[in-house]
C-alpha cells in the first residue's frame, strides 16, 4: 500500500482519538457526539434530495425554453416538453453526499458539537462538497431547501426572469444566507482548507472490473471445491453488478459512522467487498475475507490468500478491523443493523480454505471497460430488499 502524503495523514485517526475530541472536552459523551454527526449527515442527505428536485426542474425548464426558441426561429411548432429527471440529478449527487459525510466527521474531529449545531453545519458542508465534486449546487437552492425543511412558510428566493440580480428574498432567507456564508469560513479554517477527499467507491469499482469472468473461469475449471463435500463450489452470487449495487449501499450507509476518518479508502473498499461476499453467498466472514484476499493486489493492499489462515499480509489486520468496526457501528445504531443481519457466525471447528478465483488473475481492464452484465436476483430476497430501502440519498424529511 502506497504511503499517504503528509497532508492526508492528518485526516486518518486511531479509533482511540474518538475519545479525545473537542466535544469530549466539553462534556459530550461519545454516543451523543456520533449521533450528532449522524444527524448532520442525514440533514445533508435530505437537503441534497430537495436540491436535486429543484435542479432537475431547472434543467428541464432551460431545455424547454431553448427548444421553444429554436423552434420559433425555424417557424416550427414547439417540441414536446422535457419532464424533470430527478433520478439523474440524484445520481450526480451521490459523490457530493459521501464527500460531505467525510467532511462532517473531519470537522467534528477538530471542533465541538457544543458550538456548532448540525442543522447549520449540514448546508454549509453540502455547499462545499458540491464544489469539491465540481457539481456546484447554487446557494439559493440550498437555502431554499433549508427554509422548506426548517421554516415552512418562509419566502423563497426566486430571481425575477431576465433580472437575476433582483433579490426578492424574505428576512428568513437573508438570515440563512448570511449564516451559511459565515459558517463556510469557519469550516474551511477547521479543515485547514484541505478539500481533497479520496473515496473508497472508485477503488471498489476499479478492483472488481471483470469479476464475472473470474467466477466463471473458476467454476468451469472445477478448481473450486467445497471443503466438506469435495463437490464443485456453488456459483457465487457476488457478480460485478451485485457487488456494485450492494457495495454502494454498504459504503454510503457506512459513512454515517466515522469509518471514513478511521481507515484508508483501499481498506474500506476491500472490507466492503468481503461484507458483500459474506452477505450474498451466506458464508462466514473468515471465508469471505479469504476470498477477497485473492484480489488483494487489485485493491492496492498487501493482503494475500492463505490456505491455512484464510488470508495473510501486512494490511490484513486493517481490513479485519474495518469489518469489525462496521458491524459494531451497526450494533450501536449508527448504521442500519439490518444490513448485516445475514452475516453468519464463524464455525466452531478449524478448516482450510480453497481458492475461488482462477490463479493467476488477469490484469485489471482499462478504465473505460464496460461493467459486467450478469445479474442475480436471489440475493435481494436474502437482504430483504435493503438495497432499495437504504437508498443512496435519504428521502425528504
């Protein structure tokens, strides 16, 4: 695993650091602080959904206006109106929401929950995160979303057509705007103006490209054998499509906890891959980690398969600890506990492990390679449709 640059090292903390935060010095216990952080992230998600609806409408309105002008210039009747596509805007905002979640945890590692209420931190960090992801959300959209959520009935700011500088906002809007802009400076200072946030999602996607071919080749060769029955292992349901979908849900929900400031992106990506295998194939975590270890090099980690131990390597302890912490945060209520309810207990008797991927593995495909097309439906029943209930962005609250 490549060493972190010095600027990035300051944002990785030992779990013990959660007991030494400014909030703790102000008498706020750990559970209350982590729930306060979670509340801020949930507000970010709610505001992001509201702004996505507005942006979808603005995009459709602009497209319709342009089409009407072109049709009028050509002497043709206007074409059918384009309907707002909220799903497109929500998808575009996925990265913004996860970046915002990491920034929330970074901020409260340096500042106390006592001094900053979540509902003011949330819109500020959403505004910053949207600029980091180069998908800037207009400040007025965010402020209007805050008014709709926290002050129903307050007057929104909507620029008068053809006179955008006209400020017809009410006093509530002006107050929120002033507070968010002032808070932006405070947040930037607390974050040392470091807006670089590396995420585990791109690492996971890159590492599993071509996954379906690995499983298929292994099964066709008959090299993968069930330890007890000496029969060919059942076909894995952890296809590239399934890992992509369920992996996103696990990562997105995981950012409600401080995992993003405790582990490197590569470690979180591999831990997520192991959790997906454990869930969809219904195997113990030790077996899932052993299987994930076969792709350790693809994640950029020193984790390799071992027939006796399951996995070994310098970075194995970090991956195991990330999995353990994820499950612990589920049990603590920071992450939806239902996400890991199907993780099987470890067997009582010692066992050996079998490779499930072909050896040696091919090199990762080019960055523009297409995703695997194999789909699987059985795993959805196993996790009670949690991919859909744990949506990428929370519903409007």
